[in-house]
């Protein structure tokens, strides 16, 4: 199985048999449905498209709130309408997670880039500002990549080889060690 789509529930702790307490993020992975099977002959590469979190209004064509494509080696193993759930991955030890981080809006350099603030008194005009950003006559412009205020967060983040702490297929839960980017109820794409 190449991967599965889930929804982040939040963080908690998992107590191991030896007494260690491990911080973990719990992700709810309800059964995903195979919406499309792509093959080498028809699309140029083998892959499957999974649908997650169907809309409640009944219709002939099921509509999903999120879709994700996963590359596969053998697309003949999958059929349109097949469901994929956590019971199919008992021996998984680590996963790769992709999700969208929390959006923080437009932020200054202190919050966005961890700059230090300037002096607060004695006529200082440099409190929470970035300071000097340019150069003299040559090159006479602000260089590309300069750390300045701007949009913070709401970016695609990928965490590689995150250990799986606990797997509860009957409750559709998977616990990943450490934090996972994104808000609660945010979509998480898990690759195996």
C-alpha cells in the first residue's frame, strides 16, 4: 500500500511498557476510496488517486473534500472503488508525512525570522524593525532572499521517516512520534 490520507486530531502521550512517555500526534485515517487508477499506457506513469472525507449530500457521483495521488509499482493490484484502511499496514515502523502548516498571516521579522529587537529608549527609531537592508551605490538594491516581513506559515511541510508509536486499526487511529504540522482537523498525507 503506497499511502493513506488522514485528519489530525491533536497531540497526546503514549506510555510504553518500559515506562517511557513519548509525545505523539494522533491522526484519524478513515477508509480511503480509490477514485482513479493511472497506468503506464493511459497516463504515462502508474499511480492511484485516493479520495478522503466524502461530502454528506448523497449523489450518483461521490465527491470528496480532498484527493491525493500516490505512485505505485503495480497498478493492477488496485481497482476503482476499492477501500484502503489502516488494517492493511500492521508492520509499518516509520512513515513520511506531508501537510500544510498553520497560517500566521503577515508577520514582522521578530516573529517570522527570530530577529532581536532594538533599544526601546533614548531616541531609538529601531524597535521591531529589521535594521539596514540595502547597500551603497553598488549594487544599489536589496539582494534576493533578504529576510523581511511577510506571509508566515500556510506552507507545504514534509517530515521524513517519522516513527509510528501506536497503530489502532479498529479505531482508525495512528500515532506518530512528535509534532505534525498543521491545525487540528487538518488533512495529513501519509506515505509508507
